[in-house]
C-alpha cells in the first residue's frame, strides 16, 4: 500500500505543483483547456508506461521524464506565460553560453527557484524501487498509448506537449540548415558599391493587405499617421506578393530566388552581400524563430551579424505587440557605422484581436455581427500597425546620416473582402491576398540611384525585392539585373505569375475592370 501511495504522489505532485504555481504566481490567462487536457493525457500515458515493466530503473526513468515534463511546462508559464514551444529549442541550440546565461539570469526569480526545487524533490525522496503490480497486460498498455498519442496528433493537442516540441524543435533546426541552400561564398570583387549611404531599414509586415489601408483609399481611417506625411513618401500602388504563405514569399524577397528559379539552387542572400562589403546587418523579429512554416526565414535571419527574436509563442495566440522591438531598434540606430536593419513584424496576422493594444481599439466598440467583429479587429490591427511603422520611421528621422526605409508586407489577407471567409488559402485564391503595401522614405541627403524613377503605378511583384534593395542602397552584385528593380527607369514589366501558375493581371485585374 505504501509503495502505491508513493507512486501516486510522485505521479501527481509535479502536475499539482505546475498548476498551483501558475495559478498563484504566474499568468493563469495563458493556460487553456487544451493544455490541461493534454497534461491529463500525458499523465495517463505515464501511468500506462509503468505497466510495461517492473524494473526499478525503468520506473525511475519514467518518473524522471514526468518530472522534467512538468518542470519545463511550469517554468515556461512562470517566465514567459506560455507553454514550452518548439522555438525554444532553436534558441537553445543557436545561443552561445553567454546568451544562455543572460537568458537564465533574466528569469532567475525566487518563485521559479522554489518551483524548481519543489518539483524535483520527490524524485530524490522516493528514488527507491517502486513495486507496482501490473493491472493491464503490456500489450493493451502499448495499444492504448499509441491510440492516445495518435488522438493528440490528429486533434493538434500534441502541440502543447513538451517532448513533442523538443523533438520538433531539434528536428526543425537541423532541417532548416539543410533544406534551403544559401550561397555563402559571395566575393567582394563580385560586388560594386555605387553610392555612399549609411542606413537602410527594411520593415517586413505580416498578412497586411493594402486594401484595408486608408493610404490606399480604404474607407476607414486605418493609417492616420502615414497619411499625415504621405507627401514625403514614395507610395507604390500596384505591388503584389508572389505567394500567400510567408515561408514561400519572404525567401524570394530576400534572396536571388524568384518564381523562375528552382529552390534547390544556391541562392545569394541580400544580407550576405551587405556583410561582405562591411555593412553591419541586423534582424529583429516579433515572430518566433521556428515553427510550422518559418524555418527558412530563420536561416536567412541567422546570417545577419546580430539577430534577436522577441516572441516564442505561436502566431495565433501571441500577445507580443510589435512595439516591443522599438527600444532595441533605436539602440542599434545609434551604433556607429553603416548598417542595414531588418524588422520582421507580427503585423496583422490572425488572431487579429491579439495584434493591437487597447488604445487602438477604434472600430467596433459596439457589439456587432461576428463577421463585422472580425473585420473590426483586423482594421484595428492595421491601425496599430500604422502606429508601429510611423514610430520606426520617426526614430530613423531623428538620427544623422543618409537614411532610407522600405515597408512591405509578405502577403495580403482576405477579410470577407472577396467571398464569405477570412484568412488565406492556396486552394481559394483572391486578389486581396496578393495586394500588399510598398512604400519608401528617404532622407533629403540620401543618394538615390542615377537611374531612379518614381512610378507609383508600376506593376511589380515582390520576388524582385532582392534586386530593388541593392539598387536603392547603391550595392550591385554580379547576379543582380537592375531592370528588375522597381526603382529603375529601365524596369521591364513581365507577366506576374503567382500561386498555381496563375497570371495575376489576367485573372484578378481583368475581373475587376
């Protein structure tokens, strides 16, 4: 009887400690029913594992796995108000000893220390052999375990499982190192420096369609800040994305890869080209470094000399607002030397109501239909995004040097604009999913290209941003053709072939004429 009691204490105590500490000392709002349900399933799996063997070392291994599971879960909720996601593994693998020390010291609170001590104590107190009488045959235990894990996988609840995220994070990290091939052998003699500029800031938006921006004629006042100084901007009105998924669009924007090249070819990264010239490169992101669809982007980002991710929660549930990157961005602006800064925003990614602070809840204060509520949330997110882009631009204005900023989104979003649905899908493509904002600000002393031409209605697709960035800043790699640059008076129009081989202008533009 004593052994059974010890077994149940060891099994349940980490579970109880996690929820006690999170509810009393942490942000319990980060918890969800899904997390509780998945934890209960995990406990059941642990219980069934005990039926597979009476070997004490096997029992101790299972107990240790149970303790580590709830240790990681609880510590994660206490420090960052989120379950342990796969992106943490990317950070752990990628970080240096100094960075890990800095990270751990940031969360070195008394509550966390007490939690860690309490949760590991039972393992040492009861580490003697536990004789647990088998109630189920091993065969049935294995079958039930497989069915439980399969059920978690099919429902998606497995995304809340620590061990699943550890494995996926490690696998995802090594997968991204091998699948997307960047050419790191860029030579200085293959690059020409045509202009003497100081700072270029590239703001990469997320899921923001220009069709919901006042700057582009939207009926609501969603971009009051940008509208206030639109006369000082180059606003391009017919720019589209090549894809409706970030992992497909951004690599084409930032490397020599475009819709005419195969992905298994070596690609030149605009980041590497700047680096070879001695221009310092930075990447600040409010998106998590690794997840379902962002592996290749992280690989591009990791080529910068300094990169930092401010968010480690999945894109839907995160409450990390984009202004979080601004203090670090402003610090970098004041560093000496030529620099190129990439700012990757969470933008207006679904869940839209999590994309803006209370101050920017302008639309939909009164209760309306569910459809209109979603539109209101999206428009509020666009309004907040307008504030963020304005803040980034104003910080750049306040320093000296020859400066320029480009703001462009990775793709658009359908928010009941065309069809009775919101979001994006490659199986039901809409024009609004491709229509993205593209605007440029430069200081008065910024050295524009000799062949610069502002053509606001130029038909441009963002997979040629690679050439455009080099052209604007005055950097030319031997594989760059400036007739592909949106800024060149030699720009050559082409058929804009997007997802599934669709001719955007033929299918979407003619339909709207």
